[in-house]
């Protein structure tokens, strides 16, 4: 009974919204009126996916002089609705507008959380509660996706991937590293997507997943080109690193990618060969960067030590950056004997390595 009531109320709201648009835009140009009407018909209050024909009508204006009007219409729809079905369908339309208009899209400050849906909540049913989580994540995802065009200088386009290597080869190493970091951050956001129980799976979420998968494999190609270029410039013995990037920066990027692999493995079915090629490249690069004579210890805000080949590698970590200090047994940071069974020891630095008192966490 409650479900039937919700459907009836939804239909009434859709009709009321249609008449409001007709009255409000009675003196607007025909294209603007058509954009709003098509948007309303593609973002109805029912649980069905948005109508692809009406979405195409909205998207068809993305590269015209009415492109800003299309973006504004979707944002207006998002800001006034409290219904989860309307909101999530509007985000799908917004996603397709972004992809269609490329780096020409307008209507909001890219990557600046302009959609402002962090607090969206529709508690009318268990399904809308679950969809609300997707809406919050999806809005942030679209902000992240839009930011890529700012970082790369243009929006990712599969038709131009073949030209990407020549384009990237002309960039400075530091710029390539910053681009790569941003693209990996995009992967990391995909990994935070909600886990929807089987009970709540529906075609709307399936359509979102399909759009995200398409973006993922486009960005995979972009990352592969940049990883190969960084590997050539930073790890080849015959090539001296140029700029403010170092092999350690590339190593950190590879580690971050490795942490994303399990979550992103759910997309492999869509492009298995490309996915296998990409993750194989990541593993090869990681293996090539493993030091032969020294062992680097991952820092976690403390100082960790390991002994290898009569040397001690100490990773000094801070909130800003990681520094590596190498010293042999002839150098002592302190004259005080540390107890083996003690987990924490506080001591003064007699060699003036620091002006402050510090704490060492010993790992053996």
C-alpha cells in the first residue's frame, strides 16, 4: 500500500513539475524550454532508470551555445529535489553531459564540490536510504572526474589515446608526476563506492557502475602512458632524474595503486585484457624498483630500523615528507643503552641530529 501511494504521489509531482516548467519558461527560447522538459521526463520519481531518449535530448545541447543552460538545469533539479530517485537520475544526466561536452563543459567550478550533496538524505524507504549513500558518493565522484580535465588540460577521450604518448613525452617530469598522482586519487575515490546488498541492486545503480567502468578504463590508459614515461625518466641508470621528482615518488604511486587493486578487480570482467596488462605493468615496475643492497622501511609516523649489509636504514617520517638517513655502526645517535624489552625509550640526541626530544619505536 505504501509503495502504491509513493508511485501515485510521484506521478502527481512529475505532472506538477512539468506544468511549472511550461509556465516558468513560457517566454524562454524553445531550446531552453525543451532542455527543462526533457530533463524532467528523464528524472521522474519512479524507480526505473532514466529514459535514454530524453537524456540524449538534453545531452545534444552540451556542445552548443545552450550547453551552460543544460548544466544549469540539471544543477537546479539537484538542488531543489529531496527525492533519491530524482537526484540519482539527475546525476546520471550530469555525468553524460560532462562526458559529452569534454573540456568545454561549464556550469560549476570543477573539482570544488559544487554539487553540494554531502548531506543528502531520503529516509522514505530502505531503498532510498541505500540510494542516498550512492548519491553522496556519486556527486563527489563527478567532482573528481571533472577535476581530471583541469589536471590534464583536456577531458579524457578514448579517440585521442593514441596521441597521448607523444603529448606526455613533451611534459616535464614533475608535471607528469602531478598528473599521475591526481589520476591515482581518482582510482582511490572509486574504491570508496558503497557496497550495495543484493536486496537493493537495481538498474539505476547498474547504469552508474557501467558509466564508472567506462571512465576507469579510459583513465587506466592514461595512467599506463605516464607510468611508462616516469619509469624511463626516473629509474633508468643512464638517465639522470630531472626536476623535483624522484624514484621514491614513483614508488609511492605504485604502492597506492597496489592498495586499489582488490577493490577495482570487480571491473576486470569489462576489459580483462587491458586490466591484466595494466596491473602487470604496475607489478613489473614495483619489482624493478626494489633496492638490491638496501632495504627501505615504510614509515608510519615513527622511526623504524632494520639492519642489512652492516648498514642501518632509518626512515624519518613526518606529516610533510619522508627522508632517508644512512649511517654505519661507527656513528651513534646516543650514548645511552636501550633495553631490549622496552617498547618505548626516550633519549637525548648527543650528536645534535635534532633539537627536540624524540621517541623511537623499535622493531626487530
